[in-house]
């Protein structure tokens, strides 16, 4: 059965790629233009009294749009994975799109945020037309296809609901670009399902058993009922559906090798096992194997992992398979590493990334290393004119900065670490991963940035006088996540429990010397009343607390001190006795590192006497 490709990006020669780097691949982006327009309008807004207020407003707007764009990116990625599995296996399911459901539910919350709506006030550039617009009619036509399998119909009904919600965003400035890739994949998916419906029909005409087949194959089922062949039946898996399947509760039965029929409570789960097995083993499972995986959650998780890996290999092959000079044995690793760099660059520079462009950018960067970084430098300077001014004030030429240095400078600019905004900034905090102890690594999750749990310092008060940093770290080895938000599991020892230490840092901006001394004394007096508190220095200005709580289930170590007139609070939290349990040595190491960064920030690196 031929299934038209819906997700393959155009693949040409290296010469074409070189042209793309300078042309269509990095054409002016509507988001960049809107941000630049917003910056200009904010400067003229009489309600914003100073540059700090304008900067804060612009960053709030950019952050809200970034949250929206990341949600759209994840939903599009989920849809692409689903579409790729449909294309590869010919199997469709009713409810495979949990992430898209989450995206649909979160759209209203994000787009109704005042900062996001600020784009409508300030942005001169309107959102470009999205291919999502007009999909309603196409989906409706597909749903009327009499040959469409019921599982495909149910899936499309869900997609139609989401697509209708997305259409409503067409009037919101900047929504169009983020939805472009989603619309293209959704449009192509309808073509695939129509094609499957025409070539693998489950209708009364072709799916119903003949009398001879009923007598031979359906012994043991209720003779008063009628049954039809499922898609899996045509793959050699004896799974039937009670007829008629258009109304009422759908009932499915699987025949085991001994002839016994077993009722299937969740057809989607069984079909998903069959699809993942086919992707992994390159053959269809027999009934006994199918039933085994269905009833064994651990084996099922392994199968899902390898099926997703296979789909990823196919994606790499589509993007880099014909690219000259790419080593076949290393291109998977090269693809993944390049993908992570491109994602990190976009996020670090406050530029949303559309999923539809990702494979193309990876291909460009592999063929022409540095091309994407050079284009992103141009984009960030265009999108954030204030960043250009920030670099000029610091006497730096953005065109000569390496991408990592540019990311560092933009992080400071984005957070308000500007002499005009006050002395405290993100450079005073722990720098991840460089400041982690040897053998430790940062534990990350896709939702970390939304909750400020990604290790990126932020000003928790508008005045910028209080900054915070939060992240999770571990020294456990061999653990992986089989899904982006699932638990950490050691495939070689599933009984081993994952452990980590949460790190929280608060730094309060310097106060006048007299106020700082008075505040330090009050703070020490207050903390010394707590359980497990003790002084670490002769000056009685540093307090260390080390204790457990929650009936011994949580180990806490806290350190409070003053350096460069900044009040600093560090807290480590972990499971007592675990491999990644926190220690006093660890918190003191972090404290000395922060002191060194404060010295760099306030005294050009000249060290001051440590408080402990």
C-alpha cells in the first residue's frame, strides 16, 4: 500500500542549502518584526515611566509568547509523531493525542494573558495566514468518507475540535507563524487517512465474514451476533469487532492459539502495541505475543521506547540521509546534538522555534556549520533593538561575539542585569552546568522553564531587588526518561529508585552598609531559633541548618550569609541516605562559588574575605 509522505521536508543538494542559509530559510520573521515594533511603541508609551519599566514590559510580553510558541511546538511534535506512526503502520487510534489535548486546553489561558494581548496593542505586524484556516471543510469532507475506519474517524473528530480552536487564533497577531507547521501536518494527515480508508476498508461489504469463514473462524463467539474483520485481522492477528460498530458500545475479541476468545477492553492499547511491535520487530505480532505485551506494563514501556527510537531514526534518515559528507554511522548522534543546540539557541535568545522549520535548520547546520548561529545573531538583534543598545553600552560588537557569549549577554539583558536597572543580576548565581560538582548533572523537564525550575535566575520582584534560582541535580547514572515528562528509570535495574537534590538560591540586592548590618543581625537571630541551626563564623553572621522532616523522609540543609552586602540564602533538599543526598560540603561549595561570582560582579574579580 502506498501512503503519500506528509512530513518529509524538501531535500536538495548542498548548493541549495548554501543558498537557503542566506535566503528563504532565514527570511524576515513576523515574530521578530512584531517584537521590534513593540519595543519602539513601548518607548513612546506614557504609562511606562522609565527604561526599566519598558524593558520589563517587553520581556513579559516576549515570555508569554514564548510559552505559547513552546506549547504549539510540543503539540505539533506530538501530532507529527502520531502521523509518522500512521504512515508507517497503517494503524490509527482514537485517543493518541494527550499533548494536543493539553495544548488545546491551555490556549485560552495563554492567549488571554494581558502581556500576550499586549502584542495586539503594540505590534504593527499582523499574523500571517495559517494553513490551519480552511481545514474545517477538508476535515468535514474526510469524516463523511464511508470507507473511513471508525478509529480514524474518532481521531479526526478530536483533531477537528482542536483545529477549530486554532482557527480562532488566526486573528491574534503572531499566532499564525507558530501554527503553520501544525496546519501542514494536520492537512497531510487527512490525505493519509483518506488513502488508508480507500485501500484498507472495514465495511459491511468487505469486512463481514462469509458463512464458511464464520463456521471455520468464529467458533466460540456468540452465534447470535455478527462480527467484522478489524485492520489487525488483515495483518494476521485474529481480532474481530462485534457488528454493527457504528452505534452503541464497541466490543472487540481476540482469539488465542487454543481457540479461546478474549474480550478486549481497550482496542486503542492493543492497536498501539501492534503498531509499536511492527515498528520495532519489522513484523506483526501473533495473538499470544500481542496479549503478553498488553498485560505487561514494563515490557510495554520498553516496546514504546524502541518504537519511538525507530521513528526518530526515520526522521534522521529523511533529514540527512542524502546529505553528502555525512557519516552514516554517526549521523544519528550528529542530528540529535545539532537539534539540541538549535533548540537551546532559540530559547536562550528569546526567539520562538516553529517545528515545521526544525528539520530544515538541522540540515542546514550540518551542511554548513555556523550558518544557523549566524542567522540567529541577525534575528535577535532585529527582534530586540534594546539588546543592540545594551551591547553598545558595554562596548561589545555583537558580530564578533561567539554564539555562547551572545547567549550569556542576552541572558543578562533579558533578566534586567543592566547597570541602569540595579546592581544584582543572573551572573551572581550558580552557572549550570559548569558550577555543578563533578559527576553531577542537571535533571530537566519540558515544564521547568514555565515554573522557573530550569536553573535560570530571575527577578522575583519588579524592583529587581530579589533574585531567585531553582534547579534539580543528580549523580545517579544509567537513568533515562522514556517520555519527556515521565519518571526516570534505570533500564538495567528497574528496582533502583532515582534520587536527586533540589537547589534553591535567593539573593537580595545590596543595602546601604548600616541597613545591611542591622538586617543581618535580625536575620541571624531569627534563623538561630530554628531546628539544627548553628553558627559557622566568629562574626556570628553565617547560619547553617541541617535536619530532616516529614518523619525522616526529607533531608534539608540551609545556609544563610552575607557577602558584598548581599543577603544570600541557599537550600538543598533530598531523600535521606539516597545516592544523590545533599551534604554540608556541597552547600559550602555552592556558597563559595556564589561569593566568587559576586566578587566578579561587584569588584571585577577582586576576592573578599569569605564569611565562612
